[in-house]
């Protein structure tokens, strides 16, 4: 693909709101307090949670910097594939990325403490690998990568390991991102690998409700699903990285909502598409926990207390109904509500 393939270098690491967003009932959108973890006791404090390493970009509170945002000709793209026990899916993903028609892309595999043999493929194919000693979660792993590889990229491309990426996808996304300085996030049309049905053509979010995937190209969307998203480095420099309060799930919506205050907007590259494997049953159930807890955090932060009451009531009723009907995701949903009330955020260890 015309990239400089780096031999496997194994390292270890220890460790706004959108414009036009409407509340139900015609209420005005207003700011709400931040719910974020304190590193010492994992309880709420004020201000978004970013690692110290990102202070050189934006500082503790992700201040919005003023000034020009110059475009880069023929930009360098650093593809960051975040792996955690992806099995043979990682091999398929890396081979598809290797066939990309975009000539100025490098690929780095970030591993969140995998215990399977998935990294064998990355080493065999000669990709650069960075291993974290433990599972840092989606947000923390990418934030550390932004800091470590800042000098090697004009664009970061965040990728899940369970994707198949057609050769022209990256090239088409880069063209869209390079056309306008206000484009802060570019994503493709995401399809299910088995049925080829559209999985996501954006995310629509209304205060007081859960974010939902758009499945028809051309419909209105407020954010881009974070499984495969191209982000100019200037976005990280101006608004900060991912908020580690979320760990995973809805962190993409929060990041893009925050970035709007700096004038950046998400765009779907309609002529680019990728294919996504369906998650396993266990992952779907734990996903209900993160979606519930993080939806409450997102609503409190960007919509206010009235919208928070509505979404908590809806989710609580859904959880109780699920218990009565014997739905296996219901306990995870209720646990997410309970942990939000307790102020517990970040990664959750499930048995």
C-alpha cells in the first residue's frame, strides 16, 4: 500500500453541546455540571477527565483555542487499530488495511492486554505493535496513542479490530476531511459483514433519549460512530482527546458534541464503506451497562437535569420490564443506572 512498514516494536505502558440540539417539550438546551471520576476514589469531581500527557495539547479543561486551522496537502494518516482479544478478526482487518490505496498511511496496533493469540497476525505481517499491560479501555488507550504518536500524523484513524476495510475507503475519507477546515470527524457507511445491511450512517441524538444509529444514507445525524473514524490532529490539539469518564460506548458522541464548540463538525463520506462483524452475546449484554451509564453522563453534561430525569425514568422502566420478561441484558442496564447514581465511571470489571 505504499506505507513504511515498521517491524514489530513491542513496548509496554503501565498504566458544547451540538448546535441546534433540542430538548423534548421545547425546553432550552443549557449546560450542566460535569460528572467525571477522581483518580483516587473513582467518585465525581468537576471538569472533563483527560490524562496528564494530553496537557501539552489543551490542558486540564480542554480549552478551545482560537486561530487558523491550516489544511495539510497529502496528509500523513496514522491508523490506530485497538485490539483486545479479537482473535482471527484482527488478521482480516490488518490485511484489508494493508491493501489500502492511500499511500501515506501507517498502521499501528494498540493492544489492551489481550490474552489470546490475536497479536500473532500483527507480528507476522510486520506491523508496529504497542502493548498496554492492562485493559485501559477504549478512551484511555487512544488518548495515550495521541500523545505518543503526535509527531507522526496529520490525521488519526481510529479503527476497531473486527472490520474489513475496502481499499479505497481511507482515500475517500481523507479527501472529505481535507476539503474543509471545519470537518473534524469523517466516517464511512458501516455495513454488517454477513448481511451487507447498513449498520450505521451516523448517530442521531436528542436530549432525554438514547442516541440511535441512522440506517438510511442522507438522513440527519449529529455524530459518527467511533468504530472507524478519521480525526485531524488539530481536533485533539484544540478540544482534547476522548473523555475517559466514558471508557467506551457513547464516548464518540460526547467527543463530537464537545468539538462543535470549536467549530468542528462530523461528516459521513457517502462513497466510503466498511464491513463490521456482529458482536457476541456477552459483549452486547455488557454494552447495555456502558450505554445506560454513559447515556446518563452524556445527558447530564450536555442537556441538564430535566432531560436527565426523563432518560433515567425511561431506562429504569425498561430495566424492570426486562427483569420481568427474563431478558439477560436487564441486570446490566440496572447496574448502569446504579453506578451512575453512585458516581462510578471508567472501565467496569465484569466477572
